[in-house]
């Protein structure tokens, strides 16, 4: 199964690379990442990969990735000392009831804004 391992590594690399490109003070969605790396429909897989990113070097700002409605659905996976909401608020993103306020205004669309 070496081919499958290579596919996983490429997918993870692409997710990490795109996530690192999200500017501070902006958010994107799991689905937007999946679509941008050629894996539309793999939003859950993006989430699973981001759950492995907490010790990655260089760091991966996984806190900037939310669901398609702006909800912090991945918040429970963050270490307590690096809570998702705390990190977003530190970047000036308003969060209320586990949702990004003004989601459309702070949404970063990699299909439009990500430069290779």
C-alpha cells in the first residue's frame, strides 16, 4: 500500500500548505480547502488532517478553519492552552456562541485569494 501512503502524505501536505496561507484575522472552511486542493467533498478528511497539525513545524493555523456556516465545529480538538476561540479572538475575529460573527466578511476564499 505504499501508493496510498503517498496519497495521504500529499493530501496532508496540501492541506497544511493552504492552511498556512490563510491570513491572520481571516477564516476559511474545511470544504473550501478540500475544493481548492482538488478534493471537493473531502471536507471531513481536511478536518481529520488538521487534527494532526498541532505539533507541525512550521505551525499550521488550524484555528482559522471552520465549517461552511462559520461554526467552530473543531474546537473540541484543540489543546486547552491553545483554544480555537481564544486564538481567533486574538486575531480580531469576533466569536459568539461558537460561531464567527460576520463570517462572510472575514471568509478567505482560497479559490480566489490563494496564490501559488
